[in-house]
């Protein structure tokens, strides 16, 4: 059976779950290095010498399965060539799996320059994290992460490439980056709401398609004063690098998006969302953050409506 993985990280996670080890030499890319740094920080894997080289060894398979459910809610595979799913594939691909039903926590993947506190422990992200290393914290509805640095600017990032290359892609200042890994859990949304209520600023930097806008709309339901970041040259980028198939595949999400936006109270964030939606409609194209990075290879000035007050 041929397995078509969503991306390289998905392939590495599958290998780790199946073989309980991955050569360190296979994780040299920025995205893979950041991912395995998170897993090591969370204690899910450890690095040891095995055979002819260093290996990442799996120590907690159940925690890894939960991490995969959180990070790849749609599964690791782009498509399935066989109706008979293995036990591992079933856990990773089924949105109604036993793991998902019992999951009462979420992983908060972060990097930045702030100080955070969780379960009585204080963490200095300026010391612990950088473009290649992030801090992975386990949060729940009853145990949230406290942000000790006042008036912080928090950027929620949907895509691993953008999370790693944020300094190159994000023109505005920021203090804390949170990797949302696609669709955010309710626990993560509650965490964002908590920070929002403590007068920290939230900025969403996601894909420019219906699914990405729907994620921002979900944030607005919990944090009405959140902002949407998008480049001033977004229309040009959509025309040059956009993908028409993205929007064609998201008809269902588009309907949900329109209904969600209709119910949102008026705010700057809602206005920004509508502005980007109009650009998607005008160009009939969507743009994922990978395409944004490839198309720019430099910091992108934000649209005037997208700047922070």
C-alpha cells in the first residue's frame, strides 16, 4: 500500500509511532527540528546513540498519539489507498477515535520572549526558545498558562513553516508565537480567551482561504478584539501564487464561515475578515502560508487595516 503523507513531518511522526525511533539525521530541516524539539521538551521522546548514529527514541506512545491527534486532526495521510486501516492509521485518521473522545488536554506549542507560568513553574521563553526550538506545555480547561509579561502581543500561527520562519514573514513586532496546527481545540481557544481578558493583544496569522478565515472567526467568538494579519500585497500574491482548488474543496467550510461571520458582533477583526474574504471572492483563489513564504521570501508589510492600534 502506498502512503501519501500530508507533509514530511507527518511521515516522520508515522515512522516514530511505527518503529519507535527516528534517526536524528532525518530531522535536519527547520520544520522537523522544531517538531522534534517540541516532542523532546514534552518528554515524549529522548535522544540517544543507537547503532551507527544518534536516534530519537519514543518513550510515551500514548502521548505521541495524543499529540498527533492535536497537531493533525484530519490525519497524517493526504489520501487512503486501502479501505483496511491499520490500528495506528485508524487512531490518527478518525475524528471520532477513542483517543480524541478522551482527550481533555491540549499541547500549547510556543516560542518568543515572554515569561509564562504553568502549574507553579515559571518558564523564560527568551532563554528556552528560538527559531529552531519551541516550548511545549500541557494545558487543560482547569490548568491554563499564565502570561506574566504585561501587554504582550500574541501571534497564533497555523502552519509549521510560518511558525519556524515567523521573523522572516511577519512584519510587525510580537512577543509570543503559538503554533495552532490547523484547527484549534476548544481548550486552546479558552486559553486565548484568558489572555485576551488580561489585555494581551491577539493576532492571527493563518492561511488565506475559507478554512483559515473560519479559524479566525472562531477566535473572534472567544476574543472579539483579536486582529487578523495579512499583507498589503495580498491581492497580488493571490493572483500570482494562489490556488483555485483550495476554495473549490472548501465549499462546506465556506457555508459555515458565512453563517459564523453573520453572527459576530461588529469589530475591527470582523472588518478585516470581510476584507480578506472579498479578496478571495474577487480572485477565486486561496493561498496557504507555504505559498506565501515561497512567494515572498521576505517580510511582508501589513495592510493598513491589519496594523495594531
